[in-house]
């Protein structure tokens, strides 16, 4: 290996890949076979953290940042004047193996600009994965980006070697996509997703008959949406997300606050604030939908099109539904306890366990670790002492905000000042 | 007042279990279990030195296993490895509760010992995960992947399984610089090792022991690490929460090469 040249390529192609927020290496399971190298456990490991506090678990790079397309939101787009580079297939294999053996990473996340055409590009990505699996006996995690417009046959091959496949939808709405990525068609994104879903279903049925059917993308597929590049509201975003979860059995949808990278009238200008808080609220909503039993229309609907920035979506929902509270912590069912602001899913299970032995009071609840500064207004327990006043939602909100300091407080103030 | 009986054991898990054995065997009323290495000048105490015998240890552990779940056993061991001063006595009192309880009855989670144990077990568990993440192997000339660590708790016994499973086709050593012992995998089994005469080793002797490409790969990793940070989102507080400074010493990406 010519290290200096590789080093230069690595800095260019890692830099170009970093705007993809999807970093999960979890969800797959691949055992180490025949004393080979590596395994993928259900819980991925963050080996390091960037200075902006994100998990580093994968070697996340582009194969190349040459691209024939010109999507407005992307640094790699054709018309952007930047340094270009391309890895050889073997170089990516060597980097992955050597990083993995030193316990730097859980595996590889490989994406690419589109050179020549989608199929040609996808073929190269697949070669990397295939070499890792077959020549290096590598059982670590491999995530391949599916290139929009790739043929079904290639998608099938990709799924044989990769743990996860993803197509980034990038722009949540069809109209936004037209505006910003004129070369791309909505169907080009949908088709690979459909293929992956069908293959996974087929794998599951075949699996029942023949035990040795090769694994097909065991960690499923995910997608990413850019937030705040076009004018869509939170409702549009979360409805799209729900659609992808349902329609294509997505494992994860990622929300990435748009980081201005270019001067373009269609986009926020360079230097605009990254909408981190909004991004965070969307993730919280995503969480509520997937683990807390909320349906999307409860949180976002025609009268409530955007998430509140100053309070989290669960609290916001509770304040709009005060008539359902307070609930008795010793009697309520799991579904309702999970809906109390300040009680996480972990605590829900602990409450259900603990109340088998005794009626819980405030001290018990505190020991279990629920955030009483919020929860206290929504529950009663084995104590005569509880919040009884009938107050207006906004009064309650002020009360709660006064007693809690969000870690996002700083951003909130910054973003507010933008509007004043 | 009952005089306290202090049982002095060798610091091993088996030794601890033997102390429990003796407490039951001799019906000692107010026992205190203490490591050899911890000095003690209390008046009015009876001291007894515990001799570690595997068979006795096994009997105690066997009895404990019958009345607990796998998770409870794991937590128990983790808490022992925390090496927190006096932790033996919390474990003893917890064990006594377990031995008293009827089979198949759930445990009351608000019991004081149990709360403490699940808390400490969680802390030790977190340290285990950290070490699984923060080990940085460096390849030596004799083709061994070597890593130093200095964990808050004695977690080497807990991470063996993970590393053996993942790096089955390479030789490796993980060395705990604080407790001065390491684990070595020779492609077959994992053994405990210690080094003599570490003082003679300087930075240059260490550099000379590296395989040829080692430094280059470290540089590549650092290049990668530098390039994945998004500067407009820098958040030092969050960063330090994830990687507290005390772990930086052995992290390749936190050191200039
Ligand atoms: S096709 Fe992909 S890499 Fe190329 S400009 Fe569009 S988003 Fe960027």
C-alpha cells in the first residue's frame, strides 16, 4: 500500500461520506464461522465518538466522489468544484480488515457517487463486500448504499453479502425531490427498496424449507431524509417515515438536519443554523411511534402540523390530552403508563414488576428513576399527596419548563433568536 | 456485643466463596470479609485467614446457582469485580437473603442490597462495554495484536468471551496496566499473563516492536477520525460524556503519532 496516497484519498472520501447520519451497526447477527474474523452482534459497539458527539462504529466512506449527477443538496454533485478521488476495490478491503483487526470499527459502510451508470457503480460496491466475505472470511458488519436505479439482479446480489442495504430518500416529498435532484426519479428510489423487501420476505419463506439458504441482508434496510432543505413540515416528514416503515419494513429511518454545503437559491444558505433541535424532536417522535405505541396521527395532524421545539412530543401530546390524566400508577395498564411524560420504557417495566409486591409511592417511583419533575402532574400513587389543581395546559407547561433544564436549551435559545 | 470476626481472603472469587462457606460452617454471627491487601487495625476483632479451596467454593456457588437466574449470577460476579471497598459484605448479605428465600419466588426489587447490587453491576457492565469499544490493538513484529487498558473495574474476566469470539484468527493480548496482568489468546485458548520488568520498556523500544505497517495504519485511523467530525456541530460536552478524558491515554485517535 502506498500510504500517503491512501491517506489523501481517505480524507477526501471520508469527508464526503460524513453527512450521512446513519451510523447504526446494530440489528444484525452474524456469527464467526470456522475461526474466521469477526462477528456481528445484535448490539453494535461505538468504538469512538466524533467531537460533535456522534458514534463512530463503522468505516464510513465513499468508493468515489466522482458523480455524473447534480443533486443540489449534495457536496459530491457534478457542478461542485472539489477534489475528487477514487479507491480501488482492494484498498477498501485492506483498510476495512486492518481497522477491524485493531478493534477500531465494527465494519464497513460503503456508499459512492455514481460513475458511468447506477449498475456499474453498484457492481463495484458489491465486489468489495464479496471480497470481504469470501476471500477474507470477514463476518463483521457491512452496510451498502444502494444506488438509485440499480437493477433487481444486482440488488439481490448485494443483499447476499451485506448486512444492511439502504437507499436514501434524502428529500421527504416528491415535489422537493423534483426541485433539488432533477436527474433522479422517485421510482428509482422506490424500486430497490421494494426489491430488498421482497427478497427478505422470500428469504424468510425459503428459509423454512431449506436451512442453508444464504442470508439476505439480515439487518434489513434503512433510509435517510434530509430535514430543513425544502419547506416540508414535520407532519409530512413523519407521515413519509411511517409510510417507509410500513411499506418497506424499514428497520430505521434517519433524520438528518440539513448542513448547508453549497450556494444555491433553492436551499438555505451556507452558515445557516443546522436544525439540530428539530432533528432531535423528530427522532423522539420516531421513538414514540416505534416503541411507545403512539400512532402518528396522535402526535401530528391537520391542527398540529409541527412538533413543538420547546417541549418533547410526548409532553406536548399529554398537554393536549389532559382529560386522560391523572392516571393511577398502581392500576393503569402498560399502554397508559408508557404515555406519561417523564416515564421511559425501562421504567414502565420496572413499575409493572415492582407493583406486584406493594403499592408504589413517590419514594419508590423516585428510586425506579422516573423524572418526577414532569411525571408528578400526570399520575397518582399510594400517597395522599398529589397534584390536584385543574390548570390550563399552558400554565402547566410553564411550570414544567421552569423546573427542567433541557440539554438543548442552548440551541433553543439560538434558534429563537433567529426569529426575533 | 458480639465481637466481629474478620475473615481475610486472598482476593479471588473462589477465596470469597470459601469465606462464605466458613461463615455458614462455623455459624459466625457478625462476620466481615476483607481482602488480604487491605490493612486493618481494629481492636476487639477476631481474625481468621481463609484458605482457598476450589471444592468449597464450588459448593457455595452451586447452592447459589440453584436459587438464582443466569442474570443474577452474572450481576453477582460483576459486583465482585468492582473491587469497591467493603463490597464483599453487601454480597454476603445478599447471598444470605437468597439462601433463605423459597425456591421460585420472585425477589423484591426494593430490597436495599439488591438495589445496590443492580446499581454496581450496571456500573461494571458499562465499564465492560467501554473496554470492548476502547481496546486499540497494535500489531507487533511477532504478529501479536497488543493493547493496554486501565479500566476503573477489574473487567478483564468479563471481556474474554467477546474478544475470543471476534478475533478468533489472530493472536492478541489485552493488558490491564492498573492491575498489572493481562489476557493472552494464542489461537486456541485464553491465558492470564503477567510481565516482569516493565520498567525497562521505553517509548522507543515499544516503537521498535511494532510491525512495519503499524504506525501507518494508526495514522490512517487518525486521518479518518479527523475527517468524520462535522465542525458546525461540534459539541465538546457531549464528546467528553462519551469518552471521558481518563480513557484517552490508550486511544489511538486521541494521540498524535
Ligand atoms: S447522485 Fe448521489 S452522490 Fe451524486 S450528486 Fe446526487 S446525491 Fe450526490
